[in-house]
C-alpha cells in the first residue's frame, strides 16, 4: 500500500511509520513539526519507500500520486502542548481532519482517525466502552483537545455516511515507550524526573487511575484495525488500570533514582479514571496488549538512559520540560 501518515514526526506517528514501512508499505509522512521532531524519523530517512512532507494539514494539502490509506494522527497530544497551542489543536481537529478526509475521498483511500480516550472526558462509568458518550466540559481548558477529537469523529462519520468513505475511528489510551517527549504526559515525566534526580511530580493525591499501553502493542492494534472491516469507534488500549501513585512508586523502584514524590494541585478537569473496555478489539481484531507495564518501563528507561548519556547529562535537570 501507499500510506499517508499525518503527525508522522510525533511519538506515536513515527512508530507507526516505522511499522508500516517494515511491513512493505510506501509511507508518506506529513508533519508541521510544532510538537514533532525529525529525529524521530531518522531510521527512515535515506531509505526507499519513505518520503516526508513538511506542511500544516490545517492548510491546503496536496499529495501527488495514488494513495491507498490516510492515517490522520496530527495533533498536539499532551496537556502541556494543547494548552500551549489551543487554537492549533482545534484547527487540526476540525480543518485538518476535513482536509485529510478530502484527500482520502479524492484518492479513493481508506481513512483512519486517531481519536482518543479524551472523548470520554472525566468518565462516570468504568471501564469505558465505545457506546459511552462521555462526560466532557466543552469550555474548560482541556476542552480544546477533547472537543477537537469529538468533532473529528463526527466529521469522519459524516464522510462515511454521506460519501461512503471507508473509515476507521480508533480511540487511543495513554501510550508510552521510547521517543515519548517530556511534555506533561505522566510516564515520560516520571521516568525523566527519576533519572535526573528530581522529585516525581504528582498532581492531586495520586489516586486517579490510568491504563498504560506500550507503543508496540498500540501500533499492532492500529495496524490490525486498519486492515479490518470494522468502522469503529474502537478502543485500542490496555485495560490494566494503575493509580498514578502506583506508577510513581514503580518508576522509583526500577530506576533507583529520584528525590521522592512532590504533590501539586490537580489541574482543572483532570480525569479521575481511565480504563478501556477492549471487548470489541478482542472480538473483531483478535488483539490485546501483551507487554506488561514493568517490561515496557524497562525498555523506556533504557532508552532514556541512552538519550541522557548521549547528551552528556550531569546532575539534576531543574526543568524536565526543557528536554525531550
């Protein structure tokens, strides 16, 4: 296949590009690089069957040649990023999705939307099944991301119903692994803080829960979904649930570092619980995660150690957001 991946230079997008390329697909990576980094794609540059387009999908997008699939993964994806770029986040969810749906329609290509567990907001039910409509504050600070993705889902399904476009809507839950930036997402923040001798920052009392999916598992689920016949929405995540305090304790144990735990005020509309119901993914895709949290953290910690060594890191960082 010839596949277009937007958000290609981001964490998940870059892993997805590598997997599709390894599977033998021609990959066109698209990114405007406001939160993505070209170094995430360095394994693909100079190879055959990979090209990169530096452009903003919220503007007009032209992709020459035939296209078999469009995977729309472009968006700021962490609270730190979408609070810094609120308008851009809304635009890429609305205009960007509209533009890439237009590309898919013009090319006769399949379209996959990278949606998110954020469409469930601060859920009132657990685990969250795809039939749950969510509990989202549309005017809160997180609403720029939540509502952008909810609108993107509605736009995608409108193209499916009105134009017969072949679509897939994937709802992604808390992915972690190598190349995850220190950008406010809890796993990368904790690992970086522990390795640099800083205190691990917990917002609230740490009793809120998340379900963490290792990136290789996530990509496997997404690829299976792309090639399945189901439109979705489909939860692609790990149903094993951990409190943030449990995660912090595990990271401190595994790194042998850090300066304890520092508690700070819980941000507005921070979800109290996240746990996907993956019944449909198991039944339709024959998929479920296989990498336990400890094993995934081992791989991620090893990658962060190498990155810090290569950068000649010495001593405490002082500002974990200053490093990727």
